[in-house]
C-alpha cells in the first residue's frame, strides 16, 4: 500500500513536493516546458493508484494525504 506508516507518509510528502516543483516550472512550450509537462504522467498514475484501492478506509486516508497536491494541480 502507499504510505502505510508515518515514515512512508513523510517520504511521500517530500517526493510529491519535489515533483510539484518540477510541475510548477515555468517555460515556453515546447522548448522550455518539458520538465513541467513530464510530471503529469506521475500525477495521473498516483491518482489512478489511490482511487483504485478497494479498501474504502485506506482510500479515504490516502485521498486526504494527497488532496493538497491534487487541488494545487487544478
């Protein structure tokens, strides 16, 4: 499972912050925007992973954990 304990949650937050920095990079498409564009496959895969969890309780916990990142992408 994703982020089953506090240490994993901390690591997940740090990793998401790093990916978000790449996502937030400014640039002119297609020359300078490559870094920010590449990160969207990560966010999509994370969303799919979290929303496909069968255990309702675990899914809700993870949705809350990653909600700030998903909201920032909107």
